[in-house]
C-alpha cells in the first residue's frame, strides 16, 4: 500500500515518462537504515528528462508530500522516503491481524489453474536425496501459486516405463529372490539394478537381454507385466511413506505408462499439421529455424520416445485440467528437451503452450559430484528424515523434556530442517549434501525460524490480554519499526516468489523476519505494563501469523511450543 502511494507520487512528478509498473519495479530498499524506508533511483529518468540523476532527485523530492511520509529527501541520484513510523506500523499490524493467514495473498490467479509436474521419481529405485529438490521446490511452488489465487494441480509423473525395467526384470530373473524382495523391496531392487550394470560391463550381452524383456513388456507378455506391476506397487508404497513425512500430496500419479495408449494421437496430430519429416528411417519435427536440433518423435523401429510421451501428456493435461500455466520442476539436464517440447506444441497451433515453462534447479551433490543410482552412490531420503527426527527428539529431551506432543514436534522440526536446508538456497544453485549442516538447530536453519515462532507464541501465552485487529495504536521505536517494515514486505515477497518461481525468496524472508524479531525480543520489554503493551503484543501476534504462513508456503509446520 505505502509502496504504491510512493510510486504514484514519483510517477506524477516524472511527467508520465515512466509507467506505474516500471516505477514500482524500480523502488528498492536503501542500503543503510539511516537512508530511509524506500528509495527510487533516478537513472531511468535521466535520458528522457535530459538532466543529471542527482538534479532530478533534488527537484522531485521537494514536491512529494503525503500524511504517511515523514519526509522525502534527495540522496545523490536517489529519492529516499521516510515513513511515519507510528501511523504506518499501526496500519501494517491491523492488516495482518484482520486478514490472518490470508495476509500476503493475491487475486491475480483467481479462476485460473496451474498444472505443476514435480517429484517424478523412477519406480523400483530408492527415493534418494537427489529427488528431494524437485519434490520440495514443486510442493512450495504449488502453495505459492494458491496464495496468488490459482488452483494448483499437483502432478507426479512417475518414471514407470522404459528400457531400465527390462534390465530390472532380467536382473530379477537371473539373481532375484522373491522373499528378499518382499521383505525389503526397494533395497533389493536397487541392489539388482546396480549388479546388472556392473555385470553388463563385463558381459555386454546382458544389455540385449534387458532390451528383450522390455520389448516383451511393451508387447504385453504376462510375466513381464506381472513383475513390472509388482515393482511399481511396492515402489508406490515406499514413496507414500516419504510423501507422508514431507506432507506432500498429489492430484495425479499418472506415470509414463499411463500415456502408452495416448501417444498415437499425438503423432497423428503432428502428421495432420505436416510437422513430421523422415530422417534415416525415423520421424522427426524440424526445429532448425529456431536454432534447435530436431525433436525425435518416432524411432526407425517404430518405437515412440520420451518427447512423444510428453507431448501426449501435455495434450491430456490441457484437456483434463484446462490449465492457464504449466510448470515442469525438472533438473537442468532436461532444458533442451523442454525447449523442444514447448516449441513443437506452439508449432502445432496451441496458444496455451506459450504459458508452459521449465523450472530447472541445481543438483544435490555428494563430495562435489552428482549422485548416481546406477553406481549405487545415493543417500536415501527416508534415512535422512529419520535421522533428522531423531536429532530433534534428542534436542527436545535435553532442553524441554516436559513438552507435550514431543514426537509430533520432533517430526515437524526434523522434517522442516531438511526442507528448509534445500529451499533457503537459490533454486538454480547446486546444494552440497551435508547431514551436519542440514540438522543444525541454530543459524540460518528451519529450526531457528520454527523456534522464533514458538518464542513469539510463548510471549502471547504469558499475557492475559486478548489481542484483536484494533489492538495496535502504532509504535515508533526503531526495534518495533524494523519488525513492522518486514511485515509490510510480505505481500510483495509472495508475489515475487511466484513470478520468479523461487521459494528461496520466502525462506530468506522468514529468516530475516526471525532475526529482526529476536533482536526486538532481546531489546524490548514486551510484557511491561504500560500504555504500549497492547501494541507490542499486537506486533508479536502479527509476527506469529506471518512466520506460520511463510513456513506453510515452504511446506513446513510452525510449532507453537518447542
């Protein structure tokens, strides 16, 4: 609100050279607290107004007045605004308390849906730390999309088809034991998969056996189908435990196999639009004019491909969900594939394909290297989550052994530690796996933010005063103002995280709010019985609302006691 008022004043004085959206986009936070609350750089006006930015800043600053502004001053090429602390802090806290968890929501997505393809592990393989990123980034983006008014359709496009299943069936028939697999399905199937690749290095004919078994699976061979279905069912049971721990749910778990009978239609549509061309016996879509290699739609032996399957999936999802946007939360290595996929859909004449985007992310590294299931170099996510919960239980026992629901809180904190460790990093950076760093309960961690929320809830419990939306009379001290200003930023943070597909914006924000609140807690006697007590408690309550909602958007819980 205050940012909009400031932007309107700047726009008015800029003689219409800049649009409102441009002005809002240029307003920034000053580098130092003493420089004010908002700053507008005048460089964008220098060319059109034919003056030095410093001169423009001086001329405009003296003309801006508003009851919410304490003063507006020129600071070099910047126009800096100082807000009326008491008035504005009252407005901010009132807004948070009145709106509750809906504070920071937007309506620009109302009536629209987003299909979000994320997680998508391969069946018959363990759910490793390598799968964590897509899962928690996608889950958070779904929450953020809903915060902006969209209906989020969560899709888990399981990897349940392909030559690797022929290899696994071949390995099981050569070395597998049914009883062992039933006891520990994923562990045993992984061992068979790893053994197959090691043995195939010595005996390349094994690869041919794998291909033959997959061909049998494609042709509907009863034994191949039985084993494939068994592997899939066992995997889904194991995955459901992980998703349950992470609090992740899906609207669809239709995997690659689901689209087997839908690919022919995709090929027919390509053919109808004269997009298919022959290349060495295969059928491709030429994308040379866009500087991309051709998309292979059908092999020379008549087999369809990954790209054909994703074409069929996109067509099915548009028909089923009528999405306004489609997001694919998939690693960097698939960048070319998605460029080709979206371009082919556009060439087919589907305008909705322009709203399809690939949301890549960096790898989880171990010792600086990408983890490999094939070589057996994986860290199992379930083991990491279990260890995190155990550590949380130990910490609670040491520090607050009388806490009610200790196990439930330990689960919130342990799982939250793992999620936050991932989401606090910019999406596109690689994350080095470190159990030690992930499970720290101090510093820039999830447990630190959760503890801050619990601390604020504890302050409210100690007071007998009932806090409602009108409780705040406004606060003007610097410690309170630092917290109130951050609360004011939450709506713009949620919008930014949506447009940039970046959950880390939320994670960094809740960390900063936690740090400022903890400074406030240490500097101010919140429960002192004076005229400002209710206003201070209202500020504390507003902090609990925003921290809880910020954590929810990340897919985390906010314990009220720790």
